[in-house]
């Protein structure tokens, strides 16, 4: 855990990337933006 809160901006950045053409080659990927707070 990174010992800090996840910001809305960080989540938005990941969402914007996934919605962009830069992520067009990604399939079946899970983007974990939990700052380590969630255990898999």
C-alpha cells in the first residue's frame, strides 16, 4: 500500500488513457488503480 489516498485525477488519467487511441492494442487488461489498498 502506498499509504496515501487515491485521487480522482489519477482515476481519470487511467480512464482517459483507456479511452484513447494509445490503448487501442490493449485487450483483456485490468487496470488496477487502488494504490495497493485492494488485495487480489
